[in-house]
């Protein structure tokens, strides 16, 4: 439910990004647009407000572009969740807007830590 609240009805917007920007969940919730850091930071804040153990994780793809997603501690293990990919903006994330409700999708794990973001560690 948190992932839907955080990701739906918000727009991924890299046109207005400034690398000097300060990312704040309150700004993202009001403007309803942002980049991966906004999705991940806001999802983490929502989880923490409910007492859940959550972290943000980042990595660079082969072209040097950064990305952020979350790790959430459930059932004794860290699970990967990407609130950006859960965004339902059909113009930007048409191919990635699938939500992985059980956090076990092999494609999700492969793409995030092995294929696209090779500099990420497995230590959480």
C-alpha cells in the first residue's frame, strides 16, 4: 500500500533536476514530481514513520548515471524495492512500471545489482 501511495500519481521529472538540489520528501509530496532519489527518500520516510526498517541504496549504470532504490527488512531478510520503477507514468516508465508485490522477481534483482548497477555491494 505504501508503494502505491508513494509512486502512483507522481511524475518522474528529470527536466527540472539540479545537481545542487536538496531532495526533501515534503517537497516531493507537494510538487508530485521528482527523480529516483525523491521516490526512494519519500518511501523510506513513509516506512520509518510506521516503524519499519528501511534503507536507500544507490548505484551507477555503465554510462555513469546514478539511481536509487530501497531495501526493506521483512521476515528476517532485506528485500529490494524500487518505488521509481513502480511509478505509473506511462510516458517514462512504460516498460518498468511493474510492481513486484513479493519482492522476489529474479529480473528485479538481476537488473538492479548485477546488470545495471555493478558498483553496488551485497552487504546491506
